[in-house]
């Protein structure tokens, strides 16, 4: 059995850890609220952009083309964008992404992977470290995203994928990220980023009619500008979503850690009190035994 001193030292250590996890939970809660506000703030712009895009495609029908929409004849190379975090202590947040990315690379695109035709673009240092240790074909140009998620940084990484698709370096681009549902739930999403899936709205859809807008200079040129912009906004929105999910996951993990520390503290205090009681009882017995021995002389 551990001595009273050892148990007391453990109580002090666990209590200190509990204070840290409490503080981290509070910090994560504040950061999550800010991240949620940014996601909510992006929605009106993203929704309006999508509505305009739907309207233009409805006006054009099938009479348009875009290098971002047209699928390549054969998938010979793939880029997988894995969105992780820069910091840990967030439960299964990062491991879920690395598992899904590994599954995609090693199972769905195993033949291309063996030929060295699958590249992983890991956003976030946790993903960088994971894939580097396992010798994946890794792009390490985009790090330290989540200190402050900006559109400028998102644009650079989105353009890397877009330029690679147009040049033929990549025939397909897939994005793996955590979607924020609520504080306790993050959903792993694996979405095709390129080629861009564009649903052509039919003329029978009353919600998107050409009469809503006057097109200047022309529909084709507007569409050629809208699609790249929409891709970059989608990319940025996914990063914001992942950032909110990260803080939610860390908040949940720290809440559970604080709860576990509390349970451990209670067990240690009970152990300490029992050991102390036993020590006091032994001392009393020794005193009584000594007194009886003296009285018997």
C-alpha cells in the first residue's frame, strides 16, 4: 500500500491537472463560440453565391463548360486534402481524419498509391506529423493554419489543388474534414472537391429564373468567375467548420478529463483517509498495549 506521503503527493498532482483541464475547457468554449460565429457569418455570403451560381447555370442549361467541372478521362493521380489541427488533446478529432485518409489512400486508391500517384495535403501539424512518420507522399507547404483561419491562407491551398487539377497533375481532389454538428458531435466528411459537382437547374424550377438577374457582360464569363470563387469559399467554409469542430472536441475532451480527475481525487482522498485512520488506529493500539503492559508490571 502507498504511504500517506505518496498518496498526498498524488492528490496534489491530480488536483493541479484538474485545474489545467478546467482552464482548457473554458478556453476551448470561448474559442468554439468565436469559431461558430465565423461559420454563421459566412453562411449568408456562401448561400447567396450558391443562389447566383444556380441562377446562371439555370439560364445556360447545358450550354457551358468549365475546366473545374469537366471530369478527366481517366483518374491517374489523386490529391487527398486531410484537415487536422495544430494541437492535440481533442479526443478522436485528429485520429478520425487520419484513419479516413489512410483508408482512402490504402484501400480505394491502393493501386495509384503503390505507383506513387496519390498525394496527401495535410492541413494542420498533427496531420503533417502523422503522415510524415508513415512515409506518405506528402505536401508540407501549408502549415500553421489554425492560429487564425484566414481566407487568404485558405485561398492559397485551394488554388494549389485547383491549379493542379487544371494542369493535369491531379485527376481528382478529395477533402477529408470534421463537420461541426454540436459540441459533442463531429462528423467526418469525405467530399469530392474537384471536379466540381454542378447541378444544372431546369427551367421548371421557379426558384431560379433567368429573369431574376441582368447578366453583364455575359453568362459564360460570369460563370467562369463564379465557379473558382465558389470553390475557394467552400474550401474556406470547410476549414472554419473544422476549426469549430476542433474546439468542440477539445472542450468535450477536457470536460471528460476534469470529470475523471474529480473521480480520481475522490478515490485518492478516500484512500488517504482510510490509510490515515488505519495509522491512527495502530498508534492508539500501540499506546493502549503499552499502557496495559506497564499496568501489568
